[in-house]
């Protein structure tokens, strides 16, 4: 049995300009729901956030939404949030991100804005510092994350990423390849790759 039981998805609360972003979110959510993998996400009901969570629910899957109190009315309404299996309301963003980390066996970054970028970079930083070895996937829909990949290469070439072996996000272009790639990591994950090495 796979040790990947929940996946945290970082993504935008807006739809973005490319319709492929929403389509990919729906496809990922459907695949997760059908595979019985719980979605852990930021709790919003709009944009890409709403698309991925709606798709998981339609496919019979379970969803944990984690949202700071001050964002409840901005990114969702209380009645909309009642459709989630589990809702966790935190006091601030730091508590939200830590709760998302603790409840997730892997991470996927779909297209999004500054908040999505910050969440992705933070989880990669924790990996570089040896705080976890959970799989990280960058869903490069339509080449969305190409500029970030170029920046990371530049940082490495300039000598600022010294532990590249610990920071190996899977960059995947096709959304249908995301879950199979994560599940392939399950054997290593069981041997400790997914454990919290040191409490954050």
C-alpha cells in the first residue's frame, strides 16, 4: 500500500488567463479523488483552488481546507466551506502553512501568484535544510514555471544552491503524469523520505 495518502496542492485563487490552468486543476483533482488521495489545500473556493477542490469532491475524494481567519470572506464564504470534509481555520499564514505541511505526504504547485510561489519556495527551502524529504512537484502547465526554473539554475550556477541533491522537485508538464510520479516515490517515502526529520 502506498504511503502517499494526502497531497498538498498550492495554487492560485484566481483562474489566470490560460484556460489550461483550470482544466489541469480539474484533471488533477479528479485523479486524486479517484485514487482516494486526500487533497490538502488553502481552503479557497474560487479560481484554481476552487477547481481542484470541486473536482476532488465530484470524484468522491476527501478535502481538507486550511485557511486563515482573515481570508475566509475574501477567498470563500462559510456556506461554501461547509462542503469540505475538514475545515481548519488558523490565526495566521504561518500556522496555516505549518498545518498544511503536517497533513501532507507530498506537494504539488499548480500555477498561481505570489502566495503560491512563496509556499513552493518555502517547502523547497525546508527540503534543502534537511527538514523533510517529502516529494515536491512543480506542475509546469503551459510552461508557467519556466522562469522559476531558469532562476534556480542561475542561483545554482552562481554558487548559492549548495545542496542540490536535497532540492529535487519533479518538474512535470503533463498533469496526468503527476500522481503516477508521486506514487513512484512511495518506496523511498516509506524508508523515511517522507518523515519530518526535525520538527518545524
